C-alpha cells in the first residue's frame, strides 16, 4: 500500500481521447487528484464522476486536476463522459499497470467467488509529486467534497 508523504509513482497512460497523460507534466504547476474506480457507467462510479464534475471549477481554482482511472477502454471512457457531461480526464488502464503501481488491483470476494477488481481509492498528489493522501476502499458518498476540503488545506500550506 502506498502511504502519505512518499513520492507518487510516476505514470503515463492514455485518456478518453487517446492522448497521453503523464504525472510528470503536472509537477511544479498542478496538484493531482487521482482516483481509481471499478467500471464506467455503473451506479457508484457514476455518482463519484458526477460529484467530481460538479466541483470541477472549484478544483481548477485550486490548481488541481482530477483524473479518474479504470481498466475500461478509451472508447468506453469517451461514451461515459458524453453520456453524463463529465469534466475530467479518464485514463484507460487496460493492462492494469497503473492499478498495480498504486496497489488498487485487489482480490474481491462476492457470493463466495474470488475475483480481481479495482478497489475504489483516491490519491492526492501535490505539486512536488508527493502523496498527501492515499485512501483505499473509499465510499463515494461525501468523498468528493472531503477531497476538495483536503486540497484547500494544501493551498494554506503554500503548496
């Protein structure tokens, strides 16, 4: 598991528009809220994405970009964004490499069956590339507002 105060693992992935997104490109200029979710267009994931979209301008005003990650394809992400008017980048981690780097690819037991799935998790990365939050197994309810409040605290410490 990743922990607060360590450097965030570097990543390079493609978004819904098949354009590359790299963590290093935000260093020195933007905080990053990187959140992992199980699947596009499912109830909890839709609520979370809509909540981030509703507060997108507030995150942007705090020099913060919000990036979602799942193992869905670029096309699936593009459809999800279009269907709900989402205002964020969604990375297509089809290989699962990013999920493994951030330790969110976990065993899940449902109805007595063990499968692998993304554990809903959120990481806040400051402008220096350091993890200021590493939250595993989050519940979407109230989560986005709590992440906004945490990002506001970064502003006060001069990050």
